[in-house]
C-alpha cells in the first residue's frame, strides 16, 4: 500500500512539474498561439492515455467530469450575454426617455413672468 501511495505522489508531482514547465515554455515563446496549441495537444494526449486505462464501467463518470468545464463556460457565456442585453435595453430605454423629455420640453420658457391672459391664451 505504501508503494501505491508513493507512486500516486510521484505521478502528481511529475504532472505538476510538467504543467509548470509547459506553461513557462508557452508564456516565454515568441509564437504564443502555436505554443498554446502544442501544450493543449500534449495535455489532450496525456488525458487520452490515462482515459484508455479507465474501466468501461467508469467512463460515463469521466465523460461527465470532462464536460463540466464546457458546461460551466457555456452557462457563463449565456449569463454574460443576458447581462449585456439587459444593460443595452436599459441604456436604450433611458436614452429614449431622455430624448422624449427633451422634445416635450422644447417649449420656450421666458424668465419674465407672463400676464395671466397671455399664459392662458397659449394653452
């Protein structure tokens, strides 16, 4: 059992060091897109190699766990779109209200008081 635990710790340590190494290589590269694509391929290949060792009875669990980031991202994007649309609608309605308010107040007002018969004659 101790040997199994040591193997799991070694795997975790190796994955961590490899991940940091790959991130440093990616961030230090002149062509970041190419480096990111290469890193993604290496990570996907490693995941595929490990996935091939998983029992068929546990694959549905792996698939559900693997889809979590995609589901989360999709929900986040949908939520962001809704917030942007709501904000846009509020800005438009406020702009329309302000434009209507300015138009309805287009009547010239004098700072001088009017006589009652003049004020009543214009209504």
